[in-house]
C-alpha cells in the first residue's frame, strides 16, 4: 500500500504545476479585462460616464411663461390666460383608494367610480384626477387633508367674449403653443420665453437642500391690441347667422374694413367653430380652423367691374363721359360673351356699365386697355399675391395674364367682369377700398400694438402704393353711388347717406362648366361715399332661395352699414339723400 500511495502523491504533484499555470493564466486574463474596462471607463469614456452620473443627480424643470392677452380695439380682453389648478394623486402609496375616491367625489361634485378607476389604473405614475379646478373646488379638496393628493398649477386660455371672432383668434394646443388664427401667427410674441429650474437631487429624486440650484425666470408673452371692434364683430356674426337662416347657403363671409387705415374691424364666416364650445377641438371641427376670408378663393363676378373701370379711366383708355353701343353680346374668336340677361341696350355710358352691370361694357373697357395695361392694374390693386395680413394660411388668389400658357383674348374679356380670376374676400375688399381711400392701397391690419415688458411697439397704418389718382377715385365713387341710387330694387340704399357699392353674381364652376344656379352672391360698398368710414363686403356662396347678389347680399350690407353709421354717430345728410 505504501508503494501505491507514494506513486499517487507523486502523480498528483507532477500534474499540479499545469493546473496552477492554468489558474494563473485565467487570473491574469481576468485582471487584464478588468483593468482594460476600468481604463476604458475612467480614461477613454470618462466624460460619458461623468455625464450619466451628473444627470442622475440633476433635475431640470421647465417653467411655463404667462401667455400674452389678445385685446379688442378698445382694450377689452378677447383671449386671456388664467392659472387653474390640476388635481393629481400618488396612488402607489394609498391604502384605501375607494375611500379617497368617495371623499373627492363629494368635494368635486364628480363621479366616484371614475375617480376610483383613475386611481386604480395609474400604476406607478401620478394619476391626473381633474384639471381646471375652480377656486372653490380646490379649497374643498384642501380641506380634506388627504395624503398623496396634491395640486399643480396650469394655465387655461379663456375667452371673455365667448365664441366671438373664434376663427380670427384661433386657439392653443396642449403644449400651449398657438395652432390657429392670431394665436398661431403671433405665437412668438404671445408665447414668451420658457424659464427653467435646475436642481441637484438625491437618488430618490428629491432636491438636496444645500445642493446647487440654477433658476432662469420665464419671460411673459406680449399682449396684442388688435383692430377688432367688439360691436362690429358681434353685429357681423349676428347678420351671418341670420343669412344662414334665411338663405341656407354653403357658406357666407363678411368683412368690415376701415378704408383709410386698412384696419380689419370685423371678419367672420359661417360655418365656423366656437371657442365657447368645450368640444371645439374635436376632429370633426378641424376643417373649420382656417380663416376663409383669407384662405378661400372664389370668382368675384361683377364686383370686379369696379377694378376694370378704375383701370380704364385712370389710364385714359376710356373717358368718364364716353359711350359704346351695347348689342347684348360681344364676340372674341370663337367665344361669345353676353350680358347676364342677354339683352342689348343700345348706347350706354361708362356709369351705366356699373349701374346695369353690363358684361359687354366691361369687355369694351378691357379691349381699350389692352392686356398689358389691364393686368398691370389688376396686380397693382393687389390681386394675384397675398395681402401679407398677419394671419395664417393666406392664399394668393389666381391671376392668369397674357404671359401665361393657354391665355387667350377671351380671357381678357371674361376677367374684366370677374370670371376666370380668383380672389380672396380680403383681397376683394381691399381692392375696392382703394377707391374709398382716394386711390391708395393699404396694408390690411389686424394688430395695432404689441405690449411687452420692454415697452409698446405701435404698428402704424401702412400705405403700400398709389394705384389710381384721387380724381379717378372720385369719379369711380360717383359711379358706384349712381349704381346704388339707380338700382331697380334699391336694396343697398340708406336714407340720408350716399352709399357707393356694387353687387356681384358669380357662377361657380361645376365639373368644368359654369352652373347658372350655383353662384357666389356678393356686395361690396362704403359709406358715407364722400367721407368713407366703413367698407363692408358680403359674400354668400350657393344661397338656396335666390342666386343674385343684389337680392341676397345687398340687404345684409345695408343692415350692417346702417347700424355701423348710427353706432359711430355719423349723422345723415340734412336733405335726407
């Protein structure tokens, strides 16, 4: 046995150096890996891991600035931010969620089952129980002294005038950025600048009392003083509602301008959405968020004859006392253009072209102008390009001139009475305002002042250019007064005031052809004619009961203008004319 045991120990000792070597090698490899990893982390990637460590002990919270107020012309608030409180709960530490839900439901006047469901399904995240609490509700909840129930302040955009001017004002989203209307176009000014609090925190995420703290104060947004007049806007919206009731149109738009300054006193369209409706952000309302007065285009029809006649007289192509022979039709190439009623009236004056709305007459003026001069004036009046009003989504309209592919001589004639040319309601109102303003084209204005902590920035009325001479503007004004005074139906007349105006009845293209019973019935005018205070445009698309601008739009114009003049204290002429 002794011999066998001696051999066993000898074999064991003989094999042990190999095993020992293997262990040493493994330990060496492990040490190299560890050292290499430490070198990589502490030397090569030092900055990366330092950043992670810093982030773990750093908390940054953004501070929402106070959003600026949107004010009406008289300084009354139209959109204002008010701090409200949101009720939240840390449900993970609640022992009796049902009792908490019951007590909160009593204090809030809410649904106990709904509150209990929010607490139960919150998981490890804060449960948002109710937003926009009133002061009374918040006080009642505080009186409960509930553990793990707390408040956070949030801003809420309120509209003291209800749904007034909803499309113009627009709204903000959940991130408090403007998504439509003035709120979107002026978001940089209204929104202010975010602030922040950067604090050093422990591993539980709580601020360290003596840790580093960096605070950057938020900068409140500026207030906007708009040109919107509350009385005028409310009057316009009342008349739109009445027009929808009376004529059941596809849509209707009304604009009121101050001709001398370009200020937009009122602007509205139906259908619309209302900021007073709690469900205005529902998806079905999305098509209504645009502002049709600046974003939708239409063929203006005979209202455009004011532009054609202005160009003809201002250029000297025709004279105010000039006459032409109206045969009821005119031929250009293979196209025959007729008056709306197809009747020829013989020798007619330039004033009678507007009074009787003769297509042959505007064609006569356009031919004497020639295409180059005609389109030069059209563009000088601001058509074919955006007005640059400070509202989102503005369209340029459409002017296809004699330089464009496919243009023909018949286009010149049809364009002269507002067919084959597309405008926005604001473009059309501004174009006629040139006549009311002595020949000057004004920049449409919706904001008059920007009021910030740094001071007040006044936005003065801006003249874009002179389009026609004061003499031409005076001649056209008298022609437009004549068109109102000698109208057969006379629905735009006002007792005691000289009113300058023109109606339009534009057929709408349907499947490539003009549909005689689908029209945009419109009227645009200003008063008092010799000292214009207001210009009103009314455009009613596809009225169901009557297709004519004189019958549908003129009475709406007259009602609004009569009210505006009375409200402004503009006395009628002594002779009652």
